[in-house]
């Protein structure tokens, strides 16, 4: 299978299946000398692990991470970092009755068409558990960005019809509710909505927003390797993501040049800044020094208890009821996945930028 590696200078390669012995990631291109422990990585994995609330799958996995290589006495060595998370609560028999069926909204049919064989247990390689490797790699990327004064704030902006207006954000509330929403009132409304989805044997989608603070200007490339395209590829590679936008995103279709352009000004310290940030921190494919603001639209969980119509491998039309333990909504656990892919992309772009100017090379090597 091609396509399990992401990045150019800072790369992650994820591996493993939902019901296999373990999943993990190999991170290459990480500089030596970064303080790194399994406890630090675990704080990221705990944000995506199952069993956090009634709105996540009941699968009981600790998702405990082990560092197999690339770290010595608490610091990275510059060699590939291999991380592993062992599966401990697989129930493969839950899938035996539908192993020959193509579940609506899943990759069963396309996987069969491409490879002619698939691991039907929980989706195998296409399962959401694949994101364990992304999050573990993202934790390392965030560690690098922290040292450079760059931080990410990621949260659930909307669930179903409940979308938090930007002027109603309370970032202190993000970790005070299991939906990771920056407004407790909206979190309560969304919770009630999700309970109704559960009663109706249904699921919900939502919207994740990520803000990247402290970005220097000039990171990224024009034309094909621009920063917003790289972020789009990274976030859209997450299985449940069906839409992506930067800044005002699709709302620019209703804007005019007068109210969409961000006017420049000179700050008190003599630096260039913008009066607004409709562009979302990226101009011409390169960061402009403002906060980068991106959003990802997450589809409803395709595994629902309600009866659905489909076909099987024999070409018969059938009705199925999907059993097993499934999230009624993917969004809360995907928040840290979006953050991780954004962090990995930014680190890779910053490493690529090291050779953009001769004076930078001279300062480094002389």
C-alpha cells in the first residue's frame, strides 16, 4: 500500500489496523536534543482515545504509547522515532456477520475494488484508529513548534445545527466539556441534540476549527507547494473530513474586494501587520504573520444502528444492521487529529524554509 507516509523533511509513516495487534508511527527528520517522553505524547493520545463519554465508542482502550527508538535519556537523538500503541479490546466477532457486505458510507466497496481483499474487522487500515499514529507524530511536531513559540488551539466549532459564533468563544471552556466546544451553553445544546440522534439510531457531523498562533511570515511556497494547499492535503487525508477552508473560506463567494482584503498597517514596534484576517493568515501560499485559521468539516459516523440498504459481494441487495461499538459523532475525538496534521505540516514547511535565503544559510553555518 502506497501513501502511508506524509511530509518531505519531517515525515510520519503510520502503520497498523483497527483489530490487529498494534498500531503506530515512525517519525523521521526530527532534530536531536528535543525533550520528549511517552507521558507528553500520551496527553495527546488521551484526547482521541475511546470511552471518554457517552458520545464516543464504548471500546475500552488505554491507547498507551511506547517509545521504541529515537529517544535516549529523555531527548530525541535525531534518528527515526518509532512509537507503538497496542490494541487490547478488539471484538472482531462483532463484524463476522457483515464481512461480505458493503457498509454504506464506509470504504468496504472501494477497498475491495482496489485490492480484492480487505480486513473487514472494524475497517482495518481505513479505521479511525489509524489516526493514533498521526496524533503521536503530531505530539512531536507540537513539541518542536512550542520551542519556536508557535502554539495551536483547536476545538469543535459546530455539531449538527449548533454552531458557535466567533464572538461567543470562551477558550477556557474547551476542556471543560467532552465535546471540546469553546462555549458551555452551546456544548449543552449540542449534547441534547446528540442524545436525540442516539435515540433515533442516527449520528451527527460537525465542524472543527484550528488556530495556529505565533507563525512567522514567509513560510510556505508559491504555486504548487503553497502552505494552504499543504494544510488542505494534510487535513483532507483524515478519513472523516469532507470539507476544508482557510480564513473566511467559502464565505468569500459572497464578499467583495473592499470587504475581503486585509489592509496592512505599521505597528508601534515598526512591524507590518494586518487590520483584519479574512485571508486566514496565508497570502500567495505563504504565511503572512497573522494567526492561521483553518476549518475541517467532519461527516456523520457512517456506522449507525438503524437498518440500511446495501449490497453484498455476491451482488445481492440486502438490508443490514451494523452491530459493534461506534461513536455517534466523530468530531470530539477528531479535534486532536486535525491539530496534529496541522502541526506536522507547519513543521515540515518550516524545515523546508531553512534553505529559502542565502543570508539564513550564512547565519547558520558561519
